[in-house]
């Protein structure tokens, strides 16, 4: 069975980190530059939350807040849901689905290791099923 560690080995551990005082506009620019849909808000080694494209849309734009002056600590999602390196991908898929979220922070021994998204989990599940089909076809 595929694990979170398997996902990160393919995807890589890179995570975009923002400070709680960064504005929604600054966070959006960070996401655009890195071509990602979220940033992790961290103070020192402590993960405080996540700011996503959906947060920008719902909690900033639709709420009529100014993205240039709104600090992300006011509009981030917190606390962030997390998983561990050894967690099974199916467990993560269930957490994402039941919580109606698209991202899980990968935290091991209190340290942020990476970030996985719903797409990463679905791709891993498909890859695992394809491998199983190939095994069955060749046996």
C-alpha cells in the first residue's frame, strides 16, 4: 500500500512558507510564483495554519476585505489537519474527504516535512491500482 512518504518521494518535500503578518495579496503572489494553491503559515517551527486559494476567494474577496492590507493570520484556515510519513494513502483520502479539505500537512516529530494535496493522494491511489493490475496480468 502507498504511504505519504511514497507521495513525497515523487512529489518532493517543498512547501511555501509564509509569515502570519504577510498579507493576502503577498501570499497570493507567493502561490502564483510557485504555481501552487496554498501556503503554510509558520512561526519558528510551529505550523499555525494554511492559506489557500479558497481562503482568498471566500474569506477575503467575497467577504469584501482588502487583500493588500489583510494579514493572512486573520483569514487562514486553522488548525491545519495533518498526517505522518507512514500513513496509508487511503487513510489520507478518507480524512480529506470527510473533512472537506484539499491539503494535509505532513508532520513528523513536531516538524513540518511536507504538504500533500487531494490530487497527490488520488494519483498515488491510481498508481497503486495500476501496479496491482499489472501484477495480476503478469502472473
